[in-house]
C-alpha cells in the first residue's frame, strides 16, 4: 500500500527509510549525551566517530528508536569517564 501513496516522504517507502546513516545516528546520540553531561557536570569529553559518512542502509523508521538505542551507551561511557576522573 505504501508504494501507492500520493505524496510519499522523500527517501521512504512506507515506514522504511532507504538511507539511514549509522555515523549520523551516532553523532546525534553523542551530541545528546554531551549536552546531558554539560548540564550535569559542566563539561563533557570529546568523542570521535570513525566510519564512512556516506554509508547508509534501509531501516524501519520508528521515531528516535535508533537514537535512543545509541544514546544510552554513549551516556553510560561518558558517565563512567567522569566517575573515573572523580575517583
């Protein structure tokens, strides 16, 4: 049915996004985690993402699901970094 929509969203077939970038998802999660650390601790470590920024894959679009899955490990690793510095 999604193939017959009158005005489909660009890059989507129904709920499937044809171009999810893991690098972009990771960068968004890192920005969210760094913002949370800045609010809580007043600083946040620099985080680098290594990977091909042009690589994409098809994925079922559920708003913020991938970002949420990526955010939790990012926040935990940054939090552990600060715990290590404090001790």
